[in-house]
């Protein structure tokens, strides 16, 4: 048999056996909020966890970063950095001189060709007053002089190489120049031709030397490197006085003329959001926002960079998308600035187009 007690005090707690008991007002009612605070603190991790799950379900957001137009400056030829007119973070304008390179072998070659042209032009002027034998002797004397000069120069480079002050490439260049001068001297000493043939060969040689001189001057002009557009110096990889080879990366510039964003989109949303023209909102670390759209989907996957990925995530493979701003950006933006990209729902795009 189950017995249930139902004392009258449960219905009227202020009466005891029919006598009314005068209770004082509770004193801790005013601090009841403390219990709510404790409850909130205990439940906040669960609330945060649930909010994060709901956010990933209902809001399509991706990590990204600002990508400016990057310009790599390479050395057009071998040589030494003669003048360095820029420093890191400098702002430069189009056609501003950045770097000057000096190629000693190219300069020597220019001097040699100019001297040969000068001698041939003098021969054309004196053909009417000097005999063929005198003109030939003058050419032979010049050829022997050039041979002696390049022989001494070769010996000098060999001596510097033995002391560790010259490179094998410089010795090879000096040897080639000496052998060329030696062959010229031998040809001049053995030449015995008629005046007409000699004049024709001289004119042909003069034309060839002028073409060679033009090519050399074009190469020397390339040794002065100019800024291709208004930009900022992001990095410099050489120092003044340093020797560089052709194609060596010298500096990197970034330009605000073409600003794009790279976002890492979760593959779950690829079918609905990885489309050219898809609109989005870019949120900067400062809290400012800008509207943008997907300009390109390169069909590549990559993991999020460590500096913008969640330390608790496993960094799954993400789909790369390229975005552009709807309107030109006037304020300067640092290259690589991390941003948040929230992709719009279809109804948001429809509403925006209607406006």
C-alpha cells in the first residue's frame, strides 16, 4: 500500500497548524543575477559551439588574402650592379630608373669595334692620297697593336685569376678577344689583293662592324632598368657592386593598378558558389567591407595558408577562386593582407541586380 503525505504546509507555507507565521522578506533576491551569470559562463562554450555549427551551415564564408599585381625585375645581361637607385618600400613612377648594370666585357667590345670602324673610315679618306701599300701597312700596324693590347690584357686576367681576383669566364672572354686580334693580324700580314677587291672587302667589313656596334649599343641600353609602371618596391635581392647573371631576379615590385583576392572555398559549396560572377562581401581586419565578385575559377585546389587557417582544423584541400572589387580601390592595400570573404545567397544577388 502506497502512502502519500500531503501536509497543509505545502499549500499554505506561512501557516503552521492553523497559526500564521510571519516570515521576513528574503534578503538574497537582489543578488539572484549571480546565479544567471554562473549559468551563462558554464553554458557559453556550448553556446559558442552551437553558434559556430549554425554559422557554417547557414553562412558561406571563406578565408582569403589581397593579391596585388606583382612585377619581377630580372637582369637582362651578365654584369655588375653599378648603381642601385631604389630601396625597399620606395614608391616609383613609370620610366623611373631603378638599376644600372655594368658589363665590362661588353664595354671593351664596344671600344674595340669603334676603333676598328674609325680605322676603316680613315682608310676610305686616305685612299686617294696614300698608296695601297701604305694603307696596308697602316692596317697591319693597327692589327699588331690590337694583338699586343689583348695579349697583355689576357696575361693580366691570368695573373688576377691566380690571385683569386678574376673569374674563369673573364679569362675565356679575354682569350677569345686575343685570338680574334691575332687572326686579324695574320690576315693583314698575308693579304695581297687588288685595290678593287680590297675596297669592296673594306666596305663589307665596315657595314658588318656598324651592325655589330648597333647591337652592342642596344645591349648596353638594356643595362639601365626602368620601372614599367607606377608601383612600390616590395623586395630587393641584390646589393650594389654584386655580380649577377642574365635572368637573375633583382627586385620585385607591386602595383595597385590591378588588385585581386584569392579565397579558399570549401568544396561542399563548389557547385553553388564557385562560379564566375558570384557576388561576395570582403571583410577587412579593420571591420570595413567591400563588395566583390568572382572573376576567375582556376580549377585548382590548395590548403589554406597557416597564417589564416584555423589551428584546430585539419586544413583540408580548398578550391581557389579569384575575386575582384566591384569598384576601384583608392586607398593603398598591403600585399597579402588576410580578409574574410562571405559569398551571397542567390536571393541576395537577385535583390542586388534589381537595385
